[in-house]
C-alpha cells in the first residue's frame, strides 16, 4: 500500500495528514472548522487541506468525523456540532479529489489507528476507550470495525452503571460517561473540596473553577486523603464500565486514551487491580490486557488514513 491521506474533522479544526504505508505522518495541514456554516463549505476546506498535503495522487482519503456514519455510503446521518443531517460527505469530497474516499466516526478512526500501529498492533480484537469530554469508544472485532446495523453501535459511554444515577447529556441517568468522563471527575473533585476545606486539593486548585482532570492526581501524589478518596471512587466506576466492556466483547486489548489517561501509573496501577474484580473469569484464566493508548491526538488522523484497509 502507498501513501494515503487522513482527515480529522472536528468542531474546532479540520486537520489533514499524508501518511506513509508504515503509518507515519509525513506532512499535515490545518484550517478552522469555523462553525456555523454549510456542509459544502466544510467539504471545500477538507479538499483544500488534502491538496496542501498531497504529493502526487494518494491511494485514498479517509475522513474521521463526529456523528453516526454509514461507512458503506460515506453519508453522515447526524452530527450535532457540525449541523450534518444525512450529509453525503464522502461523495462531496470524492467528486473533487478523484480518489476513493472513506468516512467513519471519529472515535472509530482513532480506534483503528491504535489497532494498526498503536497499542493494539498485532492483535485481532481491541476496544479503545477515550476518557475526555465524554467516554468515547471504538470496537475492532476480528480485524473489522464494529458499528452496528444502524451505524450507532458501540456507544459504550452510554451504558448504564447506576440505575437512577447521575444525569447524562444523552438524557438518560447513570451512564458510564456521567461518572468516568473528565467533566465527571472534575465534578467529583469539586464536591470533595467543598466538603473538605482543609484538603490539599485547594492548593492544587485555589478555586473550584480552576479544577481540571489533573487536580486530583496532583493531590494524590502529595498524600492527600480526600484526593485519594476521589480517586478510589473514580477508579471504581471506571472499572465497572471496563468490566462490562471485557465481559461483553472479550477482546485481546482494551486501550485507554484521552486526557484523563495521561495520569499514567497513578491511575493505571489501581485500575488494573479493580478491573480484575469486575471480569467474569476464573483466577488465572486469560483475559483482556488493559493498556494505555500510544498515538495521542494523532490516532484519529492515522486511523482515518487507514480506512482503506477496512473496505466495505
């Protein structure tokens, strides 16, 4: 396979990259998404970025976009932050670049990048979980992306872990995302600070508005008991969801990415132990390996460039 181009379409920026057959980014270009505006204008800027990075004719173009995507047709069924509704994005771009164009959900594209050359390299089945603004997920089973019959499958962040629990942006209560996303961790930290005025959390963040996803980990490293209690709860709810993932799909690898995963071993060491208690398997029986993502923010770009390997 020769060079391909991956596009990461977000609510803030459009980024394109030329990627070689080993999965290395050779060059990249970026333009603001500048919403609100039409799908035609966005497609034109995608094409502009593609032409900036292209050197000769690429083998194909892949686009990772928010929303539900029919990978057979390249139609984005619905993407709220881009105002896409049954938008034939693949066709709009392909008409101008004259090479095959593949379109997938952005979380699926990121999962594919990790699967082919990141944390899941060499395995056959992997689930990628992204702990960021929400809890994103991408599922690769037997080498193929799983999206469900209606292109809306694999929304693991919206599986319920607490009946009648915290309200979620999706309208349900008790979703995993409502407990394990970065905003959820921030809320948990702020509540603990308000209840414990002497906590070292106040030194890490002098006001509740300054709390970030890193705050609790900074205070834990300094031995703060309140911060440790917050982390213990967060690890528990994260492990419940990961246990559900493993019990459902039994993958070789579960890959954790996103901002919160940047805490590294402070999070991963207790999490590894907690997940073992959630998995339906006998002691000593082989189970999924929990690892950190390797590609960072480039996972979606690289995965999009490799969508041609998932021809549908």
